[in-house]
C-alpha cells in the first residue's frame, strides 16, 4: 500500500517541481529580456540628457555620445534657454496649445463616431466602417498633395485650423474606440432608454464615464503624434511667430550656422510635456490598451 502511494505521489511531486522550475526559469528570462530592452530604450535619453550640459562645440567635434565628462559640462545651455534672446518658448507654447486643442477635439469627435458604429444599426454601417479601416492603410504622405490643395483653396494656409481640422476624425482612434465600446454591454444603453434618458444623455452620462481608460490611452498616443508632428505644420505655416516646436528647432540648423547649444537643451526640454502626460494617465493607460485591443 505504501509502495503504491509513493509511486502515485512522487511522480506528481516531481511534475510540480519541474513545472515550478520552468515557471521560475521563464520569469528570469523575461526579467533579463525586459531589463536589457529598458536599458536600450533609455540610452538615447541618457545621451541627450548629458549632451544638454555640454557646449555646442563639443557636439560638433564628437557628436552625440555617452561620455560623462565633468570638465566640459555646465548649466550654460539652460541659462541660455531661459534667459537668451530666442523664440523657443513661443514655439513651445504654440505646440502646447495645438496639442491640447487637437487631442481634445480628436477624442470627442472620434469617440462620437465610434459610439455610432457600436450602438446603432443603420444602412451602410459595415461599408462605412470598412472605409475607416481602408483609411488606416493609406500613408499620410500620399494625402499630402490633395490635402494641401484643399487647404489652399479654402484659404486656410498659415492658420492653426489647417493643422487641427484634417486630423480630428482619426481613423485609428475611431477603430480603437469602436473596439473598446464593443465590449460594453448593450444592456446599459437599454436601461438608460427605459429610464427615459435621451440618446445624448445616454452617451454623455453613461458611455463617456466608462470610456475613461480608452480616453487616457488615446490621449497619450494622439498627444505624442500632435506634439512631434513636423511635416504637415511645416507645409502650411509660413509665419515664424506661429511655428511649432519641431519646426522652430529645425530652423536652428542653417547653412550659415548651427545653434547646437539651444537645439540640444531645447530638444531635451521638449520631452517634459509628453512625460507629464504619460504620468498623469498611466494608471488608465494599460487598462485602456488591453480593453480596446480585443472585442469584449
């Protein structure tokens, strides 16, 4: 009896031990992999951070490097950033204003369109959603010329409206919100109608609060895209006082001289708004991305 019991128990124990060992080994491999990946991602930030304390001549001589040399490092670049005669903070606040307005409008418009696709049945619904998917497959560079012609014909050149309006109905954002709303029980909408709420009331009071995680995820992604947008604003803006930060930093490199002192410290300083945006919404970011990635 004891021999049979030992025969039955020991293999199971060995299997549990092997399973535990495999799980521990897998966790170690994942830990090492993500540690190495994190280091590789942080290297460029480290390089630009230490370069922001070096004079521009150092960058011209050695390029962007990882060398930590206290003999050439100082706060002169930061003093020049905050007290020098330049238009950096004008470009900074132009970008900040455009990013806030564009993100807010994009989230509201895209969420409303996505709610229509998710909550209602109407003729041509599937065809229109396929059109949204097809738009996602078209590179923006292909649309540049016809979009430029349209903006020019409408007399909107050299205005912020020309930057904001073409992107407020983002196909990728509509798709993400639609997938997120597909996991929301339709009983919530039905209950709102039974209670006598209007369609707008259901959307504003019941649906929008549920979408907070998805709003956070899309706010970060759309905010990054708007903040770093260079090509389209560069094509439609001609007034230097309206330049965004990427365009302004580009003007520091000219055939007649390069202002690397302001370029490096300004580039490093420009990371701060996106970092603040991510920290503010990080607790919703993972929930929003995982919930919107698949249909519930």
